[in-house]
C-alpha cells in the first residue's frame, strides 16, 4: 500500500517530516518499479506521465488533480474506486472519466478566475490586506482553487464564495492564506466579535472554509479585513522569494534534473528554486493563460513556461525557476518552470 500512501501524502499536501519523506520515497520506488495499484498506473497513463520515472511532482500535479476533480464536480467515490479496484480495465475506464472531469474542472476554473480578475480590475488589492469575492454563478467545488490563485497573484489572504444550495440563501466560502496569518484563528476572532455572522467555519493556518447568509458577504469582508489590518504588518504583506541562488551552467542538464527528480520534495521540504538574470528572446501565450518563453543566458538558450501568468516580461529579467526535463520526439531537454520574475 505504499504507493497509495505516497499518493495520499503528496496530493493532500501533508507536511513531509522525516517519517513521511521515507514513506513517500518508498512509495515512489514501488511505482517506478511497476508495483502499484492498477488505478495508479491508469492515472499515470491518463495524465500522460511515465510511472517508471515517477516524482512527487507527478503525484501532486498529475494524479492528485484528477482524483480531486471527482469530489469537486461529482462523486468522490469514483476516485476511491479507481484507487482500490484490482480490475485493470475498470481502473482505466475510471481514470478516463476522472481525466474528463479534470478537463471540465480546468475550464470552469479558468472562467471563474477570469471573472475574479475582472471584478478586481477597478480595485488595487495592494490597498487592502485581504480579498473577498462572491459570484452567484461560481461552482462551489472550484472556489478553493480560485482563492489559491488570487492569494498567489496578489499575496493577500483570499476568500471566494459561491451559493451553498439551490435556494441561494446561504453561501460557502473557501479561503487561502499567506505566511504569518492563521486563517482559522482569524475566523475564530471574527466569530467572537460578531457571533451572528458565521453559520459555520473550520480549517487550519493556510486554508479554511466558512458558511454564512448570502446577504452577509459584505459584512464578512469588512470583518475579515479588520482582523487582517490588526494582525498583518507591512513586512508580512510584502512578498519575499527565497531561492537557492544561481545555478552554474554545467548543471543545466537532463542528468542533473534526473537527480533532483529522484529526491522527495513537497510540503515543508520544497524542491530547489534557483534564480538568475536571463534575456527574454521570445514570449507568447499558450491557451490564453500560460506564458511560454525562450530565455537566453550567455550562449545557452532555454525553453520556459510560467503557468497561470499572462503578463509579458521585459527584455531582461531576474527569474526564479525550477528545472524539469522535457522529452519530445525522443530528445530530452531542460525546461524552466518560472515561479516569479522581476524586471
């Protein structure tokens, strides 16, 4: 069961302490050796990823979203059955269903994110300590992802709300936070100050959920903002990017990327994040939501992509990035995954 343990640990963003790192490492080794549940093998196939070179990135960003899509849009039992079935054919059928759901989830998310950014177009998030948005058309199963996108883009604790039921009298919100602001404790203080505001709430430091009457969203936004203004300093609201520094030219190789992929990275033990100055040779949008780049440093050129980012970069930029290996037509090259950039 170590393959299932590894998938659950990484996909649920469990902190990788010493014990969990060992469990994930052993689970990944089983997957690479082909000793895995039929459902996990089917999910790797559906995600277009190679199980024999499985990494924590594959579990967290390839398999995890497909499993979670069932719970967000339909019935989580589909994902559970996929993981526990011993029938290879049934596992593949379920994996394909989960893949279709994940594509649908991405389309819904893209529309919601576009609407959220449009709602913020006339507002400067830097003028506030928090972001709170509600849209009656939003899908309840995807609001947490959108809250996370807003938190990443603006570096502000963010809540997004959708109707809780077909009656429209109550809404459910999902929140994501930044370091230094305990989201669940903030909701607890809001509840104490205004006992009749929150119908229910729960969560932890970085993620939380809340239910309230639909008419009370503006009231919640004001109360939430008041707590943040008391708790968050200017330093906490300033985004700080910590990197492992510049990477020497000799390490931009598939072999070095392979060494990185063999290690276990995740929550509490992040993969190396490098930084350096690059010339931007070309840039274009992919699917209208990802920025595809060709970067140059000295005589070296690299393909790069910045997911969920559409704003163009200047001719030269300081870029924080991770390394991945990209294989096309049997040729493997190093690709940069851009995390942050400054002109």
